C-alpha cells in the first residue's frame, strides 16, 4: 500500500524537481506563453501602425465585416446578415455568421462613450486579432500540456508565433473569420487528446460545431476528425466510445442550436451549400442515431462489430446529403455563371489548389508542412509508450487530413500548419539536447542557430530564397506604392450625392465602408445576380454593357485602374467596356466627371434616356 507523502518526502521531491531545467518543471509556463504572445503582438502593432488611422484593410472581407458590424449596431436584426446597400432594392444575401461580429461590436460599444465612434472602431479592429491570437496561444498550450508536457507545449507556442501562414490571419485589422477557424481547430485537437474521454468528447464536439458555424469551410474537417475519433474507438472501444459518441452527439445538437440561434427558425429551414443548413445538419443526426443504435445492438466485442456501425453511419450520412441536396456534392460555387466562375472564382488565389499557385508560394506552404509531418511520423515510430503513440497517431491522422485539404484549397493552410507545429517541436526537441551536450562551444552555437531553419519562419524563408535564386525572380513582392491610396480615392467619392455606384466587385466593401453610397455587388457569391451584371458589363462591348448597366439602378460608374480585378478585365476582354475606358474611349451613354482627391479614379455619370 502506498504511504502518504510526509514532509521529508516533499523535500526529496522538491530536490529532484529542482535538478530539472526550470522549463521542464512547468513553472510560470503560462507567463512565458503570455510573453511570447506579447512580443508577437508588439511586433505586429509596430509593423502595421501606419494603417490604423485610416483602417487600411488588406482584404475586402475585413472591410465588409466592419460594415456588417455597423449594420448590426445600427439596428439590423441579429438574424439578418444581408447587405441592404448592395444590389438595391433586392439586397445582397450573405452566408456569414453573426457570431464573429460579437467581439468587434462589444469593443465598439464599450469604447464608444469614451473615445467616440471612429476611434472605437479603430480600437476594435486593431485589438480583436491580437486577442484572437492570445486565445490561440493559451488554447494550444492547454490542449497539448498533458500530452507533451508543459515545456514542449510552450515550445509549440513559440513556434506558433513564427508561423507566417497563421499569423497573417491574426494581424491587426484582420477581422474576418479565418483566424477563428484555426482557434476552433485547436479546441478539436484538445478534445481528441484530453485524458478524460467524456470531457474530450464534449470539447471536441462543441469546438467542431462552433467551427461549422464560423465557416462552411469546416465541412471537410467534420469527416477528417470524425474518422480519427472513429478509428480511435475501433482500436480502443472501452476507452474511446464515450469520447466518440459525445463528439458526434454534441456536434449534431450544438449545430442545431447554433443554426437556430444565429438564423432563426424560418431561415434555418433554407437549403444552402456554403454554410450549415438542413442538408448538412440532418446527416449529422442520422450518423449519431446509427452509431448509438449500432453500438447498442452489435456491441464492441470484435473489430467487425465496431467497424460495421461506422461504415453504415458514414454511408447513411452521405446518402441523406445526396438525397436532400445533390447540388451540394459539387461544392457551393458550381451554380455561378460561367463568366463569373472564370473571372472571379478562379482569380481568388487563396481558394485554389497548391498546383495553381506560383512556385514560391507553393514552397512556403509545402516545405514547413512536410518538415512538421516528418516530425510527427518520427514521433510515432520512436515512441515506446503505447498511450503516447496512440496520441501521436491521432495527431498524424488529423495532420494528414488537414494537409490534404490545404493542398486543395490554399486558405486552409492555417489549420494544417498548426498541426504540423507539433512535429516541428518534436524534431527540435530531439536535436537540441544532443547539440547542447557537445563539448565544443562553436559547434553548439552554430548548430543551435541552425535549428532556426526548422521553425516555420526559417523553413519558409529558406524555401523562398531557394526558389527565388533558382527561378531568378526577386524575393520582394512589393510592386511599388500608389500616388493616392485606395482608401483616399474611395473617400473622394463622398463628394457625389448619395447614389448607387456601378463599381468592380473588390472595391464594393470599401465603398460601403467609407461612403454613403450603395453598390451593385461585392465579391460574395450568394449575390449571383449582381456579380453577373458587374462582370458581364465590364467585359462586354460598350453597346452590350449599356443595356446591362441601364437595367440596374446605378447613377454612376466608377473604375479604379490600379485594382487587379480591373487588370483582369482589361487582359481577358481587351475590347470590353473596362479596357476601352482605360484607353480613354468613353461611350456616349457615360459622361466623365471629376471630384477633388479622386487620384486615378475614373468616375462617370450614367446618361439614361428621358421617359417619353
């Protein structure tokens, strides 16, 4: 029988503990995590400082997110995320969730009485991304502490704050949903690795449900993480069934509650392929019901009896989806007009597979991920503890699935790189003790410094330099600065009386954010009508474009020549309306006007025939 610890025992334990490196003892580990976050945040704030005053967002989605928050604070319904200033009088339907509006709106409401509306918005847009990063750093440490130990969990956080693909989603003013997806993925990871299977199932299921309602891009990860948890159950039925069934049940029930809570009852019954809706929700309930009943009927005495319900449930879920919404099997963008698909969707680099990226971008994505994947595989092969190996195998399954998604869709690289950080940590953790034990100081210093190559930043930088030297292309991606910033050109449009503007898709959110004008469309696929009108008009001949533009309520047509979107129109349709206007060829149904501060902006009043 074990005897209790007496004071002498505590003294011995303390002495043994003191002989270990302080970081392995886990003392002040959370303070170190906080210091890593603070250092990264300070760097980001200094780097982006010049863009704060004018809210110079780097992505149209960030600008539109603030527009959504403004509409919400102005009284628009919690359940209504449509844009009433887009494609009037119909409005622009949106697939976004109100959930991510809450932290931004909360900070604005809290700061507005103290500093005013404008500064409150700046504070919110600057502070929410670093706070998201803090949530991620703490979540990563918490999720991995029991599995890896406090010191290794801290090392993963240290690698996290060097991962450019992840940090770009958490830079100040980056208020769109991508960062929160990665945070939700950490919750799933923590649930999979939690020692208590019941608690782990609750955490993983709730995190996955939240992830689904942050973005429909989480759908592939439902299958990936579900498969990992299902295989864990197949391997260890007694231990893992409580985790697995709770994951599935909470995922289904939580998704239903979030769907109704964010969309209301009526909208929750509508079918959409780009977000959580009945065609995705009902398969989750079918899977949960079949898994539970199959387990009750067949038990788990043999591998066959465990695998049969898994296969049946997966097949039933796929069948329900195919029966309810077969159009969703081909993805949410197949319903687009072919011209919109070609000019808009295929031009969104972050939505395309790796093999459609430039060589430097592909290398930055693949090399750090492959290093991390190699580390995870090495951990699986070298681990002697059965429970630890089981955990490493789970991480490997999640990482392989996330890497496959990343190869298909560039913007998914944040989740993949996050999981690969655990492998990077393992490699560094194996090499550093051997280097530290070397007798020659110069060898220790040189080899320790070389470990930087194994960090996400180091491997990405190395791959970029190699690709640049091999292809003889400059490493600097900047193309020079514009004489008049885009925000200033857009703000110059305030000189026009409130009107509906016929403008390109990417600048639509900026117009909504900075002026009182309305636009025909933004680059968001549910507004198929508006997007089709804009692209067809700018690429059609002036005569055909006239009929399209006059069929809209627009009073002015605006072109920003420096936008990549306009360059695509000019390149693909050299005789189209946009290309002709850039050459100074103005049709008789447009009249060029000027406003102070317009810069390179081309502004035209649309001449409409007088009613008879």
